C-alpha cells in the first residue's frame, strides 16, 4: 500500500512538472511570435537595422535578469566566463540571434519561419549525443509532418524561386539552434534559468556593439515602441522557454514551438491585412495535430541539481 502511494505521488509530481513545462512552452511560442511581427515592422516601416534590434533584445534581457532575479535565482556572472558549456551557449546564441533577425528582414516573416522551425528535428537528432534522452523515431516523423504543414501554411509560392544565400543562412541558424536547445537542457542540471539566459544576453550584447555603432540611427517615437516591445517579448519568450526545458524533454519542448509559425500568420492577418487560403488552413491543421500528438506522448525527465563550485 505504501509503495503504491509513493508511485502515485511520483506520478502526480511528474504530471505537474509536465503541465508546467507545456504552459511555459506555449507562452514562449506566443511571445516569440509577437516579437517576430514587431521586428518585421521595426525593420520595414522604421528602417531600424538588425544590429540595433538585436542589441536592444540583449540589453533588455540583461536588465530583466539583473532586476527580477535575486537570491538563489540570481545570475552567477563569474560562471559565464569559466564554465565551458555556459560560454558555448552564450557565444552560439550571441552569433545566431543577429543572423536570425537579418533573415527575418531579408526573407520575410513567413519564409524565415519555415526554415527556422526545422530546429526541433535537429534538436532531437543531437540530444542523445549530449544528454540522456532517447531518440524517438515518432518525434522525428511528427516533426517532418509538421514542417510540411508549415510549408503549406506560409505558402509554397514563397519557395518557387529556390534557395538563396539567406535561405542557406537560416538553415544553418536552425541547425545551431537545435544544438543550443540541447545545451540549455544540459545546463539546467547545474544552473538556474537566469544564468543560462544571461549567457546569451551578455555575449550577444558584446557581439552586437560593433555592428550597432556602424548602423547608428535614431528611429521616430513609434519606432522605439516597436523596438522595445520586440525586445521585451523575445526576452520573456526566451526566459519561459529556458525555464520550460527544466520540466520537459528537448524533442517535445522544441516541437511545441512549431506553433509559432501558426501564431505569426494569425497575427499577420489581424495586424498586416494578410489573408488565409485553403493551403494556409490545411497547413495550420497539420501543425496543430502534429504538436498535439507529441504533447500526448507523456514523457518527463527529472533533473538532478548539482552545486556549482
């Protein structure tokens, strides 16, 4: 009887952790979608360079973690320079984010979202090499199906001209993003969310300073609204995503972010006057169905915390 109660208690705890992780990932996907729309408006309407947009993103992130995370949750700043995995996470993220923003402005929100959303597949493929997660073929299969839905939703006419150098660049960003997700999951065994997030913000800010100095321009008042708004949303999205990976696996958490293109398209319709086609609707259904199948595959991996030196 006692053993049965213990098993039931562990099961309830596991389900609670999984539920928290799913909520955080859905919130993260929503925030990222909002930031993409704001970034596109800031770049196209107010001609703000991707360097400035990214610098503000990292700057706002640094302010948030320093202001709101205290006690055991505060940033271990020294570890950002001494821990090789934190340093790797910071440098990779610091280089990839400006490239990602560049592709959004050059390719458009739809096309760039198609390519960047392939990162869950790369995350699932890379995870077994770095952390104790099994590679499940059904997750890869569902990810591929979801990518097909994304292609339909954003419009196959976007792909009719073939690949260009920005397409190739975004594919590279997607591959590295998959690796970053795995590293985040690995780091959660030792560090808190604020420290992991601060690694990207600090090194990314340093990386973006030279480019920003070469592209200094003062946007109008409305431009500042979109610039700061995009930074706030992406910071919140990054924090909730980082925290979410404490409770759910890489493949499932990353796959939930396939909802971001759906949200981006919906926001574009409401805010930018875009219209739905039959292919858009079909693609959206495929994406949501694929993500629901992954969510219903109950799987949570508990992490053991280790003290830092």
